[in-house]
C-alpha cells in the first residue's frame, strides 16, 4: 500500500470516527477502492456500502482530495444509513457535511480535469466546430453513424 493509499484509508476511518462521535452511534465500514475512472473524484455505492475514488485526481490533488472528497463520499453513505433514500445532495447530506465534517457542502469538485478528460476529435458543420468522443468518432469512421448539428441540421464532418 502506498503512502497516499494509506492516507486515504486513514481519512475514511477518521471520517467514520468523527461521525460516530458526533451522532453517537456506530456505522459499518465501507469497502474502499481506487478504481474510479473519468472525471468524477469519488462515488458512493449506497446499497453495497462501498466507496470508489479516482486515483489520478487523488495523486494530483492529495490535500484537498483528502479534506473534501473523502468526507463528501462518506457523508453519502452515512446519510443513506441514517435516513434511507434521500436526495443525493439534499438537506440530510448537507447537514452531515457542514455540522459533522465541518466542510462546505459542495456537490462538485473544482479540480483540473485535463489529465482525465476524454480524448475528442474535431468535426465541423455549417455553423460551428464540434468535438466528438472517441466512440462517436469511431462510429463515423466505420460508417455506423452520422451526426447532425442541432443548430443547422447539417452533417458533422471530420476536420
């Protein structure tokens, strides 16, 4: 286990200890993994009591990640265990974030995501430039799909 992975595990545990002390009850510990890809920093799987974190964003932003993302995701699991089905960033979650973890209840991170942003391919229509994902670009190349601009209704062509 790397130092950063150890710090992540310790931060998850610290969040649970804080919640247990504040709420005066025990919570089952989640399974934690660093198997989240893409632009999300973390994900809470409520029914499975599982947390997934993005290893790239953790490595690029370790301090703020540990300070904000970990309590954010832990708060989702605890809100689920306390209240059942509620809005993901609703009142219950916001209360946990601010009163238990002392964090601003922000729904999204503000990390630079350029290193995890998907590759896009430039296309053009009659009125503007477009960026197609790898999947859509490959469908165009194989002749499986044709995309139209929503504004001018002309086909998108590769540059």
